[in-house]
DNA sequence: GATACGTGGGG
DNA sequence: TCCCCAAGTAT
C-alpha cells in the first residue's frame, strides 16, 4: 500500500489546492440548491462552462423549482435552451422536472438509483448530484477525472476507452472518508483547469511531484485513438439548422421555409423526420412545423 | 462496445 | 482551414 501522504492524488493536497483555486461558479454557491445543481449538470454535459453560465442564470431565474419548469411548454424550454447543443437534453430535463414535481414533492432526489431512473440522468450526473448537492460519498467520474487518474495514477498520457465499472473502482479507491464530495470537485477542477487534454500546465499542478506520468517523462498516449466526431455535412448539422429556424419564430413555419436551410433534399427530409420522432419538432394540423407543445 | 447526438472556441 | 475538444446519455 502506498503511504497516504505520498499517494499521487492525496486528498489533503487536492482539497487544499481546490480551496485556494476553485473557480467561482454559481452552481457551487452555498445558496444554490439541488435543482440548480441538477440543471447545471445537465447543461454541462458536453458543453463548456463559459457557454452554460448565462443560460443557467436565465433558467434558474425563470424556473426556480422543478414544478415551474414542468409547467412550461416543451417548445419554450427548447427555445430557452438556445444554442447549448444536444437539445434533446432540454426535453429530457423538462420531463425529469415533471417526474420530480409529481412524484418527489418538487424536491430533487438524493438517492443515486432514484436519480438514475430520471430521463437524461446517467451514471455521471446521478452521482454528481448526490455528491455536489447532497454531500454523499459516491464516486463521480467524468472525462476530467478519468484523465487525471490516467496520468497521475497510471502514468498514461490519456485515459483509455471508458469502462464504467473500472473507472468507478479507480475513483472509489482514492475517495477519502471525509469530504469525499469536495475531493471529487477538486479532481474535476484539476482536470478542467490544469491537467487539461491538450496542454496540461504541469508547472501549476499541486500534485506534479507525485504524478506517475510526469515522473515518467510525459510519454505520449499509446492507446486506441478516439473516434473522430465530424460535424460538417452531417445530420447533426442539418438538424441544428432546422431547429434554429424554429427557435427563432413563435409562429409555425411552412415546409418551404425549412427547405431553404439545406439543399440535399433526402438528407433534409430525413433530419426533419428524425426531429419529429425525437419530439423536438411538431407538425400543426394545417401541415406547418413548430417547436413542440405550443400549437396543438 | 460502437454510434448518434449540437455548437463553438482555440491551436 | 481543419482538427480537437467540452462536467454524457441512450440505444
């Protein structure tokens, strides 16, 4: 066993660093409740902090409780989601708010399994809410945590493909008995601001002298390459263009209007159909198109 | 386990 | 310009 004070990711060291260096994010404020934490976690799925912050403020002001969001139309929620990306998250958060309002007394659940049963909440988000909103000692594994552990503990340049079971066991082994949630926040913060993917600033790292990767001379990552996420020309781009039209109008639009955003007819129609299937778009009785729930 | 799913900033 | 990356989830 490694001496705790010399472990690569010592809790006292990391929490001390976090106390002094944590970013002042609104969902970390003492007055932010579990609903605010949940909204932030959903918005932060694959979307950078800088783009989330202003939208998060809008949402918490407009819908300070789950029941308030649940009472809103789906379309308005998708519109307020703006350009955060992956708008199905907005629909799922709206649905989760409905369940919380109806079945949980308008209080975000604190139990991991109950959270996991809500739409849009997976292994990461369920534990993030349990830890950051309720102070529970549960492993919180995101891409930052995986990268920090890969480097500091395993001496690899980057994390390999995710494995929920193995990744959670890795974190569980590091998690201190006390202040576990704060430790997880520190781990994530280190990965987000210092031990970054592209250009880690090892000179600023509080645990550099215990880092297996640094000690080994920062060898290049030799694992399998991540699949590249192309965007230009994909259905994702076309769906985004279609939805952007509908976000910008309160009145339903005729299909001819949507036809102007992309000139490959087959792809465009397929994307419109998939948006209808996903419930992100609805067709009005007269055949026009709109965001859902506003023009039945 | 692989794939689909938005959007925009930075190197 | 192109490519990588960003607090993932659902299928």
